């Protein structure tokens, strides 16, 4: 999402130019959408002199203030999320039913790992290869 300093509106995604006023974000674009410096008079790739108009230049201190605001808000959100997660876990772990369920789950996982370690090596390699094949199919 980008903010246009010309018209004061936000454009969703990663746009090359503002969808409201048509200004570009800190670059000049030719009709073929080649990116050029703000001070360019012609496109460096195709030589076109028909370049877009960039949005007004933003002061360096405003960019720092914007970055600090994003970091501050992200930090607050992270801390509140951690506090909420800790409170939920603390409440759940005080429940006797959940404690029994977690102990049962730990025993089950231990049993499954023990069974896996007792399987013959050739069978474990076969299982690993089949998982790798399905993973490579899903990636392509």
C-alpha cells in the first residue's frame, strides 16, 4: 500500500503510480513503464521523452518519522499479541482437563518417535523419499 503525497490517498498493493491522480511514486516512468530517476529528461532504456510526473518530493525527516511510527506500532502490536497469548496459555494450563490432554499428547508423541526409531533404515528412507516427491510436486 502506498500513500500519494499529491492527492493524499492510499493505493492498495504495490502500484507504480497513484490510481487517483496518476502521479508516480518517486520515479519517472516512460510509456513502456521503464523506471527512471526523478531528474531524468528521457528514458534511459528506450529514449522516450514522454515521462510521467512524480509526486512531490517528501522531506527526509518525514520519511524517518513515518518509519518510526511503523516500528512503534508494530512493536506495540507484537507486545499486545504476546501478552494475550501468554494470558490464554496460562488460563488453559490451569485447567485439569487440558493438563491431562497435554500429558496424553506428550506420551503419544514419545511413542510415535520410539516406533519411528525402531523401523528399519530402508523403510525410513523410503518414507522420506515419498514425502520429498510429494513436496516437490506441490511446489511445481
